[in-house]
C-alpha cells in the first residue's frame, strides 16, 4: 500500500480501508472469491494453517478473501484490532455471548435492547444457563447496580433500538473497568460514522451489517470487532481465551494472539466449530454499501430530525422519542455523543392508542410497512405486535414499546415528501 490507512480520515477509510486493486488482475472493485477451498502449497503449509501456526486461507467457513476485506474495513472504521464477519447480527451477538461465557455465568445487560437480542438472551438462559442480569435504567449506576460475583460481561446498545436513546458509553465503560469486565456494545443503530464505542472505552463492538453498513436493505450480515486491549488473563474467567486448547497442540489464544485474542477465539470456536460464516457475495455488497456510509448517515440524521420535529408539534401525537430534539430528556447525552443527530430510528406514540398506531402505519403511502431498519427507504412498524411481541408486558414497558407506539426508520428521500406522507396518514386518523 502506498499510504498508511490508519492515518486517513474516516470517509477515506470507508472507501479504501482493507481493500486495494487486485494484485492478480488489477480489478479495482474487491473481487468476489466464490470458492470453498484454497489450494495449499505444501503439506507443511496445510498443517501449519490448521494448527494456527501460520495464517492463510484453507476453507471459506473460517475465512475468505472477500470476507476478510470487509473485516479489515469495519475494523478500521471502528478502531478495532480485528473483526470477524458472520451471517447475521443475531449470530454476532450469539458468538460473543458463547465465546465469553459458559453455563453458570451471568452478564449485565441493558433492559432496553433490540427484541431479537432479548429473545436470544432468554433462550440462552433457559436452555444453556447463561443468565442476563437486566438493568433497571440506562445510567452507568444502573449497570453497576446489576453486577454480581457471577457477572462476566456488560452488554448494551450505543443507540437503543427502537427508542433511539443514546447510552453514556464512557460512563458504562468506567463501570466495566472498575469491575474488570469487558464491555460489549451493539453499535448497529449508530454505525461507526456516528459513534465509535472503542474510542469511549468499549472492548467488543457488534453490528448487524444488515442495517446502515450495507445500507440498501438487500443483505443480512453481522460482525464482531475486537478492541484488543482487555486483559483476559487478569481474572482467569475466560477459559476459551486463556486456557490451552488440547485439540490445537495446547494453543493458548491470549498468548499466541495477544492483540486479537477475542477475535481469534470467535473465529476458532465461532466460525470453525459453530459455522455461521458470511457469504462472499454478502461481504461484497456490504463493502460497497460502506463506501457511502458517511454521506448517507448525514442525510439519515437530518431527515430524522425534521420528521421527529414535525411529529412532536402534531396535535395527534402524544410523545416522540428522538433524543436530539431540544428539551428531550436524553438531549445532553445525545449531544455529547452524536452532535450530528441520534441516527434515524426512533419511536413516537399516538394519542389515539393502538388503533391509531396501527391505522397510521397502514395509512402511509411512501413509507413502507416493514421490519427492517437503517436502509435507504423510509420504514414504519408497530413493535408491540411484531419485533417486540415475544416480550412480557413488563419488558415491553422497559423497552418503551406500548400498544400506542410506532417505530420509524427514516431514509434518504426528500424530507418534504416524507413529511407529506406522515401528514396525510395522520390526517386520516380520528381527532
Ligand atoms: C437488526 C438488529 C440485530 C440483528 O441483526 P440481524 O442482521 O437482523 O440478525 C441486532 N441488533 C440490533 C440493534 C439490530 O437492530
């Protein structure tokens, strides 16, 4: 490489980091390596790669050159030492929890999370004995108050799905450091263009790349990023990282890969054993999406701010949860972390209750009624009967998704057209 990618600005890295013209052909776009296997040069090389004594491609379940380019790019954008791409955001969260913990362990988690994460956590508790210790609120003190002897990690989202609350990551990271716990941040709703949790003290960052990173609502994917600075050996609680692996000639991941121990454990256990690898095609589409991420996020935030402001002034609307709005309870934290706007996913409630919320969604013309978020097109959904329907009533209250609540994901259309669509649907509701 003629330049040091780490010295380049964010938008430049979004276009260039992790990929270069193909040395074999000169192809400028990242080639899609559709191959399962890679020919070895010798028996020694094959054995070395299998034993983790040498790096190299062997079989695409564990790593693939197109997927590796995506991993390098996201690692660069997040300021991570390494990243591991997987088939979905769900599998990213699963891999993190299973790599950190074993049956009997517990972890503190924000009570307000993406519904799929909450569902996964409950299933892992009842079937595999990994106990989530949910916080009462979202302040650093709430996280500290939930920690016990059994706690092995702290988990939160940077911007909470669906209500848009911005978490004080540096405050929660200080709690994690005091208790020698790794902090895991799901950064899906912010994307690294808005928040880079590692800069605020996070140890592990996960994404659903199905959302802002790929951007167009065309591919499912996930990624795990390792900041590479947590001292795993200090407590001896993370056996996959600090104990010898008998089937790898006694390999101790933390000793052999001190800067990328967590990512390496995720790759060995997560990809080689469990197997939720990302397709090279999806990696290519996600890389392409990331090239425009900084530009898109500016427009997403500006449009969301305008639509949220319009809704808050409307007489049929009870409240709007977009923390960047002036006077919102979360405004100070939001302005500290995301002065450009708290992303483009937020909730609002209708005075007319559940009937009005459901009718508002079906009354929209331009804004699509669907469950994705963070894509170019604007979207609306009723969380209480869809994404969050599996939650118990108390959990729905904690997640701020009552029957009267609508979630919007604001896209890149001309904002006057979005407001006109919202306006005509609200106008059809009973006063
Ligand atoms: C969508 C989402 C996930 C799950 O990602 P998939 O790619 O749909 O599996 C995880 N966390 C958050 C915050 C999400 O919005």
